[in-house]
């Protein structure tokens, strides 16, 4: 035992040193005492156990705790111990370091001590240092896990280009990280985002919807979810889309459930919105084209019915004409750009009727580009001409020749 009870004194629960040491040991603390006059360090049983040397005697050399520190920590632990004995210092000794156990494992210990000084004349010198030791291995492991988790989270947030915000409804303050400030269009250097700056940046057409979302997220009877996609005005005066997702934490104030905090993320949705708008535009364009195509097919059907001699004649003509429309659609869709080349249309309609022998088709002249609507109209004319030529004209005989000269007027 380090603390000794004076001879003849009656133990007291309030000041008995033995009671103090028992209390410290019960809490898992070890106790050490360094006597500067004798240069001896005294370690109680718990301290020796924490340092992995329960077999040592309690009385040890002054540097025993330094020697028991992990070799990678020993130098700075020695400097901290020397500073604690410095007459010009505070006398405080506070370190956390590793120590190697007999089984090869590593234990983290926290050592806290204070040195008492005395002054003789003009000289101030250390008298004794007393302190406690405790095992912080689990605490360090938890801290390491938290640091790894925090690092992973920070990396993920940065990779996802997310900004983070927190609103304190009690103090009516908000805090924003650098990315969130940038997304809200503020100048990063020294930027402060308050309600006025935020609300002024919201596009007028989105303002009411954003305010409604905020009110819903703060409703004590709601789930606290905040979700909003809206436009904000940047420092360059241009508007861009952002997404905001948050969660409100509720508590009790004045006996009622009330919002306390809201935490969430901000992210850029400009490219997403552009893709959505482009997709919607494509859908509208496709709907328009489908309607036009159906109208065209219906018109072809009615016209073919009027000119057909019988059902077989109708089937042949109708199939050919619809096939012509299909071919021009393929040319338009498969091409690198919307304008269709007239030469491609001609070849698509005439080539199927060209005999295997001989070169019956000759196309010359300028390169003419057609819009989709004009291509669909012209392909029916070409189909009819090619059909007639194969039945009654140049394509009906092996020596026949079809010459087309293209001129852009």
C-alpha cells in the first residue's frame, strides 16, 4: 500500500487513506508515488498489473514507468515526466501511451499526476509526484473505430459531392460546411449563410413549395423528413438545381413536442434535371412521331383500299407501302443525325427490285438532305415509282436502266 495511516489515529470514512486507495482500485485506477528526495518510485498492485509487471516489488527506480512504456512512446513519455518535475513548470503530468504485456499484446494506459514543489530560499524544487493510472485500451479502440468511420464518411461525402448542414431551432442558428455554402451560391471565403441569404437565393417559382416542405418537416405531428428539389441563384447570377434532404429531431419544450434540430445534406441536381428534361422532351417527340406515323399508316390504308382490286392486291400494296415507311424510319433512327440522305432513301426503295444481273440503278448529282417529315412523304413516292418500274418499266427487264440525277433547288 502506498498510502499509510498514521499510528494511533482512528480510521475515518472521510479521510482514511486506505479508503481512498480502495475506492481508486475499485474504479480500476492504480496509484503511483515518486519521492524526489529518495529517487524512488512506488507502484501499487493495480499499477503494476496495468503495466504488465505484477511480479515486481512496489518500490522501483525513478524511471521504471518510463522503461515500461512502449519503445516507440518512450522518448516523449520521458520528456513529459521531466517537464512535470521542472520547477518552472506547472507540475502536471498527463500522458496516454502504450505498454507491452508479457503475452505480447499492447495495452494503452492513461497516466495523470501532479508534482508538489517546495521553496527553500530562492530555490524551488520538486518534492514528490503522486498520480493515478487507468486502462484506456477499449477507449482507444473505440476512438480509432470512430476516426475510421469519420474518415470513411468524410471520404464518401466528398466523393458524392455532398454538402452538410445543421439547423438549431433552439438558438435559431445554422451551420454549413464548405460544400453546402458553395452549392447555395455563396462566396466560400468568409461566407455566412442565414435565413435571409438562403431564402433570397431560391427561385421565385419554387419558393412556396420549399417553404411548405420546411413547415412539414417541422410539424410535431409529422415524421420530420425534409425533401426539396429547387433552383437557387448562384454568385454568377445563374440558376441551378439543388436537392436538399434532412431529418428533424424533436424534443419536449414547455411541455409540448417541438423541433430542436435539423441535420441533412445538400447536393447538385442540375445535371439530373437536365437529363430529366431531355428525357421528357424525347418522350414528347416520340409521342408526336408515333401519332404522325399512325395517322400516316391510316391514310395509306384508306388510300390503298380505294385503289385495290381485291384483298390480295390490297395486301401486296399495303405491305409494300408500310415497309417503305419502316425503311425510312430505320434510316432516320440509325443515322448519326436527323436529316436523311435522299440517296439512301432511293437505294432503300429501288434496290429490292433491281435484278441480280446487271447494274440497273445509277444515282448521281448533289448530296441532298431531307427532314424526317419530308423523307416519310417522299419515300412513298419512291416506293410507287420503284414498284411500277419493276412491273411495267425499266426494272421489269434485265437490260433496263434507271438513272436518277439529284439537284438541290
